[in-house]
């Protein structure tokens, strides 16, 4: 059965009314619906989202139940997830910020090419910048519980890629506005699509390759669909930004002690854990490509510098675009770099 957006909102309203009629006792049970776009067995749901949900349930002594809806089971498309959280169609969502280009421009600082080398450090910096510069402006309509990035983004293609000229005429999937601009700058034809659509697009020849980190290749069967992979020494080709977002009214309606449980399992330490866990999932996924006999090219620092030089205009255009929106893009770049250094110098938290 398919339920449209209006129907889902009606169900959400009915559920909220039912909870209200049940009384306001602090001991009442709370059910949170967690919605996302990946299969349940993928690394992020199984190693990050389930960990968060299980801990919230356990530390609330069972008063909070987190129902998990993977692979868009509540309906809609991945780019609609953030609005599902805002509208209350889902209580909590995990999504790619870049699926809604232009709405949260400050987050794009972490999507700049060859900018991030350590996902944990970048996730730390992302949370700090969210608190300082994004929470009350770009994310005012939703409660952000976590912010993070994945491990190094790279190419997975049906023909070898070592130099930008190898991409001439190739249709490559990109996951965000800045990634698509990067692809254009290095000679490819960008094709925007959410990651769940990649396997079919590859199998049907709609695209010649994709940009994703190693981690998600296993659940998407990428080593079966392409034979060549190109990774870079040093910072990754790109990263995407993610948020775990909760409906603001739902969060604020929680009893104070249950809100404290959610807070204790979210925020800075969770963000660092999430980014680190996602990056750590790269290694076993990469091994699957090795076992399949695929070619893995690791470009040296010297070879990578050619790509960095070609990508520099992405920085220039992004800073100019941010200035047009009344934001200081260079200041964001400087702040993000300083916070990534701060992580290495002083962070000692744990999740």
C-alpha cells in the first residue's frame, strides 16, 4: 500500500492526538520513527543509526522505542527526508544534506574538493560550526542531533581513471551540487541522483561511473558493476555531509529526562563516532573489490596535485556564491580547517 505525503501527515497528526489523549504523565511510552534511504544491512544503519537507537532505548529504560524504517519505507524520496522531519512525517531522519542543494549552504564547506582527510576531525568541526553558525539560521526549523561526513570520496568506473582527461565524455554520478561542479571542472558529465539509484543506472549504462566512498559500495554491489576504482593519496576527492535530524516539536515535547537521554546520545561525541565509524567501514568494503579482482588505482601526491589544481575554481566560485548570499565563505573555510586541527590537538571525547 502506498501512502502519500498528505496521508502520512494525517497519520502523524492522529498519532500525536492519541498520545495527547493518553495523558501527559512522564512515564508514558514514546515512539520515534526513524526514516532513511539505505537498506537496513548497510554500514550506516547497522553500525551507526542502530547503535544510536539501541542506546536511546536502553538508557530510557524502554520508555522510548525507536522504530526503524530503512530504504524509504515511509514513502517519498531521499531529497524529501529533511522536510519529512520538519513536517513530522517522520520523527527522526538521516539524510545527505546535499540532496537539497542551496538550502543549507554553510555545510558545503566540508564538500569542497580535497578538503577533508580525516572524517572524525571533519565531523567534529561540522558539529562545532553547526552550533556556532548554523543551528539558529540554516537549521532553525529542525533539531539536529548529529552532523558528520564519510571517508574519502573517490571514483568507481567502467574504464580506468588516472588523469582528468580520462573522464572526457564519461557520465559520472555526483551526490551533491559541489560534487557535480567538481565533475564538470575535471571534464566529466555530471549526473545527479541519490545513491540508491546508482546500481540500476550503472547496470543500464545510464552512467559510466559514480563518486562514492568505499563504505557504501558493498551494499550497492558496486564491485560487481564496475572493474576500476580510483583513490587519492591525502585528502579525498570530496566528502558529503550528513545530518541526523529530529522534528523540533517532537523533541521539545519529550519529558525533560527523556530529552536528556536523547541529548546524551547525540551531539558532538555522537557526530565524531558516526564519522569515524563510517570511514572505518571503508576498509572491508575495499577488500571486496580486491577479492573481485578489480583494478584499484591509488594516485600519488604528485598525481593528485594535478586534480587539486583543476578543482581550485570550485573554491573560487563557492566563495563568490557565498558572498552573494551575505556569507563569508573564506571565513568558513578557515574556521573549518582550524577546528579540524583543534580536533587533533585537544579532542578526547568518546561515544
